[in-house]
C-alpha cells in the first residue's frame, strides 16, 4: 500500500508555550498568564497558546493516517529547537516533506521515518524536531494500517522485541495546581505523580527548599489518606534546576536536602528531575553525576532524573554512557522522529539506566496515543500522561489507549494459541 497524498492542518496543543528564561527571571503569574516581557527569541508573550500541525496521509485503499507535529512547553530553552508556530511550518511540510513521501510504499516504518529524519532542507539545515516528530507518527500509523496491526506490533516486529501484556506505569503531572491535581492523580491511582512544576525558587521551592519539603510531606500524607493499603505510587518532582540555584550548586548541601526530602516522602519512593541546570551539556553531565555519586555514597535513595540538556538521542547516549543519572527523560518531541525515542529507551535499558518516555503537556492527543504504543513495545519504567496539565484528560487518553491496545493484543495471543491447539489436535 502506498501514500497517495499528504495534507497538513493547523491545530492547537493541550497546553501553552512558556518562556522559561523569563519565568526563572521572575515573571509573575497574572491570572493564568504571566506578566513581564519575554526573553526567549520568537516569543511574543511569556505564555502563549501552544500550536501544532496535523500531518494527514491519504492511503491507496482510502484509509487515513495521522501524526501531530508539536514542540515542548519550554521551547527554545536548554538547547532545544525554537518556538514552533503553525503558520511558519505548514508550507515547509507541504513543499519539502510531501514530495519525499507521496508514492512511497508502506513496507517499513524505520525506513520511511529514517528517510525523513536524515533529510535536510534546501538551505542545509535539519527539519525542526516538531516536524520530524509528527511526520514519523503519521508514518507509524500508516504502516500499522497498511499491515492491519496495531502500532505496538509494528514496533515489536521491526525492532525484534518481546511482547509483554502488562501496562506501563503512567506519570500524571499536576501543573501549578499541584494540590487539587495531586488529589486527582491519587484518586485515579496513577503509578507516578505529581511532577508539580517547581520552576521558581522563591514561590515554589523556597530559598532553603522549605516549600518543596512541606509539599512532599503533604503528598505522602495525602497518598496514605486517599489511597488504599496497596497503593504506593512513586513521587516524581521536576524542579527545573531550582535546587541548584537555592543551594548554589553545593553538592554537600544538596545531599543533605535530598536526605530530608527522602525522609519526608517515606514510605514512598522519590525521584527528583532536573536538580540543577549548568547551562550547557558537559557541565550538566558533570554536575548531575557528582550529585548522584554523592547521594549513593551517603546512602540516600532519592533518584536523580536527567532532563535539561538531555534532549536528543545523542545527548541521551552521553548521559547513559557516563551513568550521570538514575533515569533519563526521553522527551519525545525533542528527539524528532519517534524512532529515536524507541532507540533511546532500548539504549538506556541496555546499560542499566531507567528510561522514562516523557514528552510535554504541550502535545496533542495523537502524540499521547502514539507514545503509548512506543511504551508498550519498549517497556520503559514509566510514561507520561499527556497532553495537558489537568490530569483527567491526558491520563484518560493514555490510560484508555493502553488498555484498549492490551486487550487487542491479548485477544490476538489467545487466537494464536487456539489455532495452534486446533492444529495439533487435528
């Protein structure tokens, strides 16, 4: 089966683009927006609507495949590609990507996705990560439709992976509404929570970390209060480098603080994402590894998760090879083609580093569902509920797609078993 046409339509994401530099510099909430002037190139406000582009493949037999181009909430920060606005990129997809795909046989996801991934624009530049991300989603969906299987099965086959008929723990993120939305995540029995968006020292972490410490104590109590005796989720909190800022990157002081956080979280396991931001990749690797080694030396079991400056597949390989972190967030839009996420998960697992299929609140329902199939096939430790920051919508999209797919795969496995038994029984 072939692709007969490629279309593109502008869309919205499940959240917003935020200028991280301006927020770290003190831009204050003003209602749901932020006050102050943007500091990152391309932004016209500190917070502005998130935009996407739906890539649509018309197939020979009349079926339609989709993928959504989207970029992360903090675009342009931490070494990422710049702001992704639909009006700037639809023409590129239609004029430059479309001719590469129309007429292509849908025989291999990896072949087609790699073809787009390694293409360059007429000016010699690579395509924006958001374009590579969305187009590869559409390719995976199209190959699955051509072969009449799920996207999970396409990945299992092309990467020679074993089928595991168990769900992957889902990480629910609360956004700034970190109390009510944590309650939602607990009521839904999310396996991992709450993210919590700790992106400012004075208002969210505390100058000595006291605000986050109080929040972790509250979380532990709330899980025990609202959950049942068998519900023990992992606490995973993203601090956007604020711990490093508050403690002046002093490793000894940070270890003391992590020990206090561990005590507050007990009996729940705790992960801290992005404890510091060194401002460049090499510095980040060195600093986060020093912190991880010091925590282990002290017997503190809080895990360190790499995020900033760990954006591309090549970045993830560097963090894994140096054993800089306990876990790497594989932030799907930042890696470009979804095949890079697949390969990053497999690489991290091969070398004993935790893999987290993440992404962004600023994605779409299509990206969330595609990530489910990647997770079911590659088996990371956790995956993000996305898009959005409201818990309910993103968790529903990911949870339901996961359960639907598992039910289909279980049915197929039972059918294979029955067919085999019927053959041997004559």
